[in-house]
């Protein structure tokens, strides 16, 4: 079993501004651990986490792959999260490079067809659109959970960019909840972007039914 990254450097005051790892974080860690051998076999050059928050997920990915095995990039719209991600990387001896931006931001062109592992635990909680827009505008902790109509408003923006980001053998891991309509996400990604989606893990956590989806290029399947 791979240990959860050391987050002892983060304090309660930090979690007033960044998302504290919870069940949705841990199911993503479990999904990555379940795929550990396959991820190592990719020999990934670039691992990119969108919305890195505390930096827990990127640090865990490095524990699977090795701190020097890949370039670890992370983005977050929240400057507090970027600071926390950098600190968590240092705490776990991982050189994570956080970029303060929304989604892929200025990296989009440079990372075209270059991302071997793409990770996203998005703001998936259904809220009204105004609440989601305000959360993204203020760029604080609410931006980590307020997902707008059907919880997909932020996720939908990234889903349109995934195909152009993934390397030929790249993998995209997405956290979602039942209300996001898992089948519709997978059908859309296949029909519009030729990315095949599979459920890696699912579990109930309180009132939420959590999923981790894995997407790969359809033609790369063996």
C-alpha cells in the first residue's frame, strides 16, 4: 500500500482557503494506486493535475511514479492552493510546479498532445450558475466544490480540451458524482472526442455516490 502524502505542514487556517482532502480525494488516490503498474509502464514525461488544492494528489502520483520520473505540473485558480501545492511537494520531496490559472490556461498550446497523466477532481456539486460563477471569480475555497447546473459547468470546459492535451497513450482521470450523469459523460467523450471512458472505482460517501472515470484514446486500446 502506498502511503497518503504527508500534509502535516498544513494547518486549520490553510483549510479556510483550500479544499481539505476528503473522500473524493481518497477515491482518486485509490484509483491511481489500482492502476499503479499501468501508470509506471507508461513511463510518463508529464503529469498534470487541474485544481490541485492541497497538492495531495500530485504528491501521491509521484509516490507511484518516482519524484524524478516525470514533470509534475499543477494548476489552480486559487493562489492559496498554489502555495499549498508547492509546500506539499516540498514536504514530500516532490518538485511540483504549480501555476496560478484557471484549468489549463497558458499551458494549453505548449502541452498539446504531451500530457501522459491528466488528473481532475473538479467542483462537481450541483449549484445554481450564479453561485458557480461567483466561486470561480473569487477564486477561494468555494471554487473547489461549486459546480453550477448539474455540477458540470467547470468540468464541461475542460472536457472539450482533454483530447488535444493527452499524449497518444495518455490517461485522464476524472472524479464525478452520480448527479453528473456518468453515462452521458462517457458517451459524449467517445462520440465527440474518440476518448473511451471506463469506471475505475465507485463508492458511496455519505449522500454522495462517487466515481473515478478513466479516459484513453479509443484507437490506443488493445
